[in-house]
């Protein structure tokens, strides 16, 4: 149970949700948007966060959209992970999220919650980084659509009260050859030791990582190394390690040396898989 009292509001559209957030914040209330709630409720039950109010965004139509619109795939922030895999409009995203937690929990974890939550893994982010996805938000300047690579730096940097509504992916990029792998310590529902997602576009390979270091990332220097035909695989691995934006870290699932070994083998597998892909 949550041991403190709070107010609950249900928003029917994006403007209503944002305006309510600002109204409550101006009254010095601690406010959170409520989507799937798995992480929020868990932290609240453990006493790690407190709040005065929740704004439920699940009724907002834009957050529920799940469709192909011309050359774009529209993914609402309130879609749960199982809904994404069932329609499978974006195979790399489906592969990346169907290994998160168990089937029952994936009915509660939402795409927006995975991208904006406190946990560092954010595994749904990786396919969005490599395909240069865009996100639509509402905030103090109204509705805005921007590239996710311009907003993500260790975390999704939204303004106070800014609400994530949709993710937009170009269909031609979602259909590109891809590689995905996730290494765990014991069972498939463990947090990852390393998770990698990559696509091949013409001769370029774009790759993103989670759980290798303290934050997920995609790095343009690493993309260029991956596609450099003048380097063999071992040279690429060495150069990639020299250009990591964060150190490979030890954690409770694996030590640094073991993670480095998994990293090396995963990069080799990725390069071999995508070498002849068209």
C-alpha cells in the first residue's frame, strides 16, 4: 500500500492534463503524470518518492494512438509493451520490448513510462535512437515535435510539466535490416547486463546500448566506426571502447571484465549479422 494521501485527476485531453499540472504546481504541489504506474507505484510503496497529486493521462486520445499514417508509424505514450509487440509495426522495437519483465508486467509498462521513468535501462529507447524517431509533447510552448536524439542526453530532457504524447517513426527506417541482443544473468526477465539494438541503412550501421554504462546511449563516432570498411572487427571493437561516452561499469549483475567480454562478442555478432544485409 501507499502510505500517504494524494489527489487523483483524470485528464481527457493533452491541454487539460498540462493545464492541471501547472495549476497544481502553482499551488506548490508535487505532481506526477500517471500512465502505467508500475515504477511510480513501486517507488511510492517503498517510500522512495512522495507526491501530492497524480494526473492520469490514459484517456488522452493522442496517447492511445497506434497506427501507420502514410509513411509514419504513430505510437502513443500510453501503449503498453504487449500492445506494441502484438501489432508489430516496428519489428526492432517489438524485439527490444518483448524481453522486458514478464508478460503480465508488460501489460502495465507503457512506452512513455519506459522512456521517462527513473530506471536507467530505458530499453525501448534504443530502437528509437537508431531510427532517429521524433516525439510529440505538450508544454509551455504548446505542441512540439522534435527528434529524440536532440532531447536525450543520459535521460529524456523535457521541461517541467512537459508531457510526452507520441513517438513517430518513419516506416522506411522501421523496415531496415536490424540486430538486437540482450544479455542477462539468469532468467529472461532479469534487468540486462547489456542490451544492444542496431540498424543498417545503406552502408551505415547505427547502434545504441543500454546497461553497458550508467545510462543508455547512441554515439555518432561509434556509428562511423561500425561502418568503417577500412577496419576489421577487432579494430572496430578497440576503437569503439575508446569512444564510449561512459565507462563500462560493474554492477550487481556482472563485473566490468565480464561485461567487456559480452560487449566484444555482441559487437562481433552484430557486425557479422549486418555485414551482408541489404
